């Protein structure tokens, strides 16, 4: 649901099903690379880092750290939120 113009976890992010079959997505998932998954999702949805962060239940600042490699997503619940 949208709150104040932000996407929330209840909305999902809407990456097309076909995109998940790309080599980029498969490589990011195999490597458990949260930053690559954020960038992949941005490319296929047009959402901002803030929109993706809201959809995954993390703060925009944390999402920025993940995208820029300053923080990794390794715990399954966190990783599944990104994926």
C-alpha cells in the first residue's frame, strides 16, 4: 500500500516474471548479492532506492548502503526482502 507516496512491503516491487530468468538475476541470486538485486529491481521497476527500501521493509539509508556495497544482506529474511 502507498503511504505518503512511498511503496511499502505490502505492495511488492513488481519485477516482471521473465526478468528473473535473466543471467543478471541468476548470478545475483547465486552470489546472494543484495546490492546487485537492488540494482536489478531498480532497472526493471523504475523505483527509487527509497521506494525499494520501503518495499523491502528497510530504511532508505540501509538500502543505499546495500546498493553501494557498504553493507551486505546475508540473513535469509533480509535477503528474501530484497529478492
